[in-house]
C-alpha cells in the first residue's frame, strides 16, 4: 500500500514488522494520514473506519513521543494483513551509549573518557575509535570539524613523532533541532608494558649471565 503523512512519504519502512515510520518536529500536534491500497478491490480498516482502496484521516493526534496507527488491509479474497504507521517526534536524546578504543570499551569518569593504548614500538601507532549513541537518529562527530555520522561513528588517529597523548572532542547532536550539542573529551594515552631490565652493573662490570626462565642475573666473585 501507499502511505502519506502530511502528503509526504514515510522516512522509513520495516518490511519485517510492516511498519511505516515518519519523524516530525516536536511541536507538531497532529498530522493527516492517507492510505491507498495497490488493489482497487482491497479494503482499509482503521480507527473504526472502513473504506475501499483509499482512506484518509484528516487529524491524527500526536500526544506521545511515538504514536502508532494500526491498519488492517483486506484483500478481495478475504486475506488480511496488518500494517503499522508510527509517527515519531524527533528525539532530544544526545547521550552516548558507548565509546570504544581499539575495540575496548572506555567508561566515562569525571565527565570524560580516558583510554590507554600499549606502545608497540612502531614509528606510527594507529588507534581506532568507535562512538555509538543511545538514539539511532543522533549524530556523532569524532574530533571538531570532522564529518557528522548517524548513530555509530568511527575514526582513526595515530601516535607519531614521540607524541604519547591524544586529546579530542566527541560531539553529539540530537535528531531534534535546537537541542544543545553534547561534548565529551576523549583522552588516549600511549603507554609501555616493558618491565624488563636493560643491564645490571657491579661497579664498572656488566653482568652478562642471565637465566631467561628465572629472570636472574648472576655474577661470580
């Protein structure tokens, strides 16, 4: 069937649930909905109305964040199918679901995210960042000036030239306009896991006898 909300096409259609979705501004209080079946012999039933082929609702009220209209389509042979029309007010949710650095989730602490990456000894150490929002229609920007990405954003930064700390902003803007942009700081530190001893000297004599299994240096005197 063909569905129009305020004479516009739905923003999304889920074939698994047979759901049409339309997002509207938060100050919208009602919409018009029109439904047209593919077959001129099919009938449409919703809100106590039944019409053949085409049915219009002049005022569908939107008291909730998500407003659902169930529509039953009956084919000429009597077989029925239920469709759903969701009219959703644009979300003001600009919160972050998760931040991952090199696949490891980083928890927020004291208003920012701090991650550590092991120094592998390479001249350049690339680091992958992934940020996911709670609302699938919110947009994320990893680093000021970068592209805004819906719901799940990825980026890559690199440690080079002796730099051992990278700091950047994660910005999130909600689907609804005129909502403040959320900004959180992400700090990534390059750290070493090297706990080995380079050398041991007794006065000017370097100890050269070393047991790898017991991690023991030996000197005979």
